[in-house]
C-alpha cells in the first residue's frame, strides 16, 4: 500500500477526532458557565408598577462654614433591588423585619404568597437617604443573596416641570375665578365653573405628585424579594460529561452530514460544469 494515501487518511482521521474533542470540551465548558449564570438569577422582577407610591430624595451637601446640610437643586430616585433565597424562611423574615425597624424604614408594599416550603415574599421598603447604604448592606445578610443592583435616576427636570405646571395652573385658576364676578349667560357660567373644577382637579393631582418630593416624604427605595427553597446541590461531573457527550455526538453527526452533502453538491456542480464545457 502506498505511504502517501495512508498518511492522508491518518491526517483526516486525526482532524475528525480533534474536531469531536473540541466540540465536546466546549460543550462541557459551556455547561459550567451556564450553571453559574443560572445560579445568579439576575435582577429580581420589579414590582414598583403595582405600587402608586414613588420615593424621591434631595442631594444634600455640607457647604464650608455651614453646620447644617444645604439642599442642592438635584432631586433623584434611587432604587436598590435585592433577591434572596432562604432555607429558614420564618427566621429570615423575622430578621428582615428587625432590620427594617433598626433603620427606621417604612414598608410601603408587601406581598406574600405560597405555602410552607414554597413561600415568596416581596417588600418595597422606604429608607431615609442617609441610612440607605447601611440598610442596603444589612439586608444583604438575610438568606442567600442571588442578585443585587442599584439604580439612580435624576428627577430634577421632572420636579421643575411639575412646579412650572403648578404655577401656570394657579395663574389660570386665578383668571377663571376673576371671571366669576362678571355677568354672563347661564350656559357660559356653567362652562366657566366646569373649567374651574377641571383646573382644580389638575392642581390636586399635581399636588399629589409634588408631595412625593417634599422633604418629610424623602426616601430611597429597596425592593426586596425572598423565595423559599432547599439548599442547592451542584451537578455531578459524570452528569455533565454525559450531557456534553450526547450533545457532541448529535451535532457532530449533523456537522459531518452537512459537510458530506456540501461536498456532494460541489462534486455534482463540477460534473455539470464539465459536461457543459464538453458540449
């Protein structure tokens, strides 16, 4: 048997084996990275949409020569998201409420669901801005933390627009009230009173929105969710190897079939082109 064809077949066989091993090792590595990403379940689902309450705060800075903090013009919304898993749900829930009392925080929304062994707790907690960081880190000691994040959004422009709208509505209301002392037809007076009532309603709604920015209502938000579950066990190595091997065999066969079909197609195309040229 000629030496060159034998070497050629050995190289082809070696490349086929290397491709198989590469696919197997990549799939095995993917299994580990995927399990880590699934362990960190990501940011807990936001449930602020279910609550009308919004918390805002003011940026406070100590100016030189001043003993008291001076409030700057910035208004902001700061929300922390904490998701935890608990194997001792009752004890961790008691610890959570104790932490809330410790920092003088306020529970603004609470939702509990599920039976024992599969319980779920969601809280929206309002915390004074100066105690936010300490409370945020203290809450992370409850249960097994799966994900945390903080979002801070500037609300200065929104606050200024609300104040500008308030001034505009107050001027409009004053002008409408001035017209009530003038004579007019009954239908015109009814229309005037309806307009006054509409402006007063808008002012009332605006007052509620602006009330969230008042200093006595200034809070930062912690969204805390905790679900009950047994301690997680890692996936055995033999199970990972089995999964990676099954995947590799399946897609290796598909890859080889695809290469064979592509080669067959190319061969047929060359045959057709040769026949056309021969004619």
